[in-house]
C-alpha cells in the first residue's frame, strides 16, 4: 500500500483501526488480538472441495482494477478486465481445484 499511496497511508490505516475499535467498543489491541485463533484449524480439516468464483457487482464496480490485479497474481487469471473492447471486470473462469482454495476478497 505504501508503494502505491505513499507512507501517509500508514497513518490513515492507524486512524481507520482506531475508528473501527471505537465503533466496536474495543479499548485496546489486547481486546482483539487472538480472537481469530479459535477459527484456525489444521489443514486436514479444511474442505478442499470448497469452490469460490468471483462475482463482481457491476452496479457497484468503480472499475479500479484491483480485483483484476490481485487475481492475475494469485488466482490463475480468473477475472477479465475487458469485454468487447470496453473496460469491464467479471469472473470468467469456471471454478477449478487449482484455485478453489484461494481466498476471495471483495472490493469495498
């Protein structure tokens, strides 16, 4: 993020975390550190058949291209950035085992 937005982004991230903590009623980082630990499991217990396919809400899409860039780098190019010569983002590849275990992040 710092390479794209400059180091000022760090202060903005800290402010965002502080605002979120205030909204949720957390007084310190100790209130949230480790809360995800119960959700961590051993590899053998994961559902390796879980499949996720990119769905892009075209009404909400601002065409920033971040989904495409992330997918190009991590998910076997499953999101296109052009349709009929027009900048347009959508999931194009059917789910496959090779990227079914890749986490899906939504813009927002």
